């Protein structure tokens, strides 16, 4: 039997916590959250153009970034034993590891995530901006999303 399972798990996609996570816990299998930043269409919410004003508000108001807030939420949720996070720069490593130093969840953290969801899903122009992104994954996600919304 496996001793570790990885599952897509993030604020807007908590489906794994309904059936998979309880079954794993009963079997003593540890759970790692994967794709924690890939919120919609595989686009990391921390990079989505419409969320930058929210990201800056988070940094200025709470003292940490949107990514750190989400990692903090995942770590404190009790649903997972660990998180797999893709990091490509030394700045991302520092930002993500600093999330473990947050001691108290700020009030309104979940309403902040709701505002991220609204910023991402309510406005087609943000998806159109991603059509010009330098990362092909974001361009493809935007094309797929805009085709579905027609």
C-alpha cells in the first residue's frame, strides 16, 4: 500500500477532501497537496493579471503575499500533511518558506480568497490578457477558457 498520496487541493478545489482524504486517513496514508496555486484553467492565481491589486493589498495589509496566505491556509487546514509547491527562483523559495512563519491567520482570509475567485472568474478581459503571456501554458489555458465561455 502507498504511504503517501498527492492530490490536487486548493481553496476553490477541495473535492479531494470529501472522499479521498478520509479514505487515506483511515488507511494511515499521508496526503500531499499538489497544484495548490493552479486555481482556474491551470493559471496560478498569484500571477493572474486581475488579482495583482488584491495581491498588493494582501502584502500591504497583512504583511505577506497572496501566495503566502494560501500556503498558510493549506498548512493550517488540517486536511493535508504537506504541500508540493513548484518554485523557479530563489525569491519564490524565500516567499514560500516564509509562509511557514505566519503564526496567526488574519481575519477575513477566506473572504480574500473569495475576492480572488471573483477577480479571476468574473472578467473575460483578464483571460484575454493571458493570450499575450510569455508562458505558453497560460496562453493555452486562456484560449480554452474563452472558448468555453462563448
